C-alpha cells in the first residue's frame, strides 16, 4: 500500500524570483518581498523574508492575492505605509 505522505520530504520551496521572471511584485520593503504569478486558472502568491520563502498561497484574482498578502504581512506585523506596489 502506498503511503500518502511518503513524498513530503522531497518537496522544495520556490526559489526567489529573478528579474527576468514573468511575475508581479506585490510588496517590496526589506526584509519582505511578495510576488504573484498568473497560472491562468488562479494566481499563486509567495512571500519571502530575506529571500527565503515564509508563506505561499493562491487566489482567484490579482486583487484577491493583494488582499491575502496584506493580511499575511499584517500577521507578521509588517506595515503597509511604505509599500511599493507593482502594476
């Protein structure tokens, strides 16, 4: 019988995006950076602290992704007063 959790150790975190990646930057104020990627059926968002993944998720729209990232960063006590938003 196959163990459902046998492959969980092989999962890798997404690498910090490069400048050439087709990805939308949602937030960028050290030490946090957040990105969003259009997968055509959903938007995948990732939050990095010092270029290391700390949270990821998905939303149905870009606006919903911005909202989700804002809530997660608020949980991390990050202020949005000086945020830099991507297009």
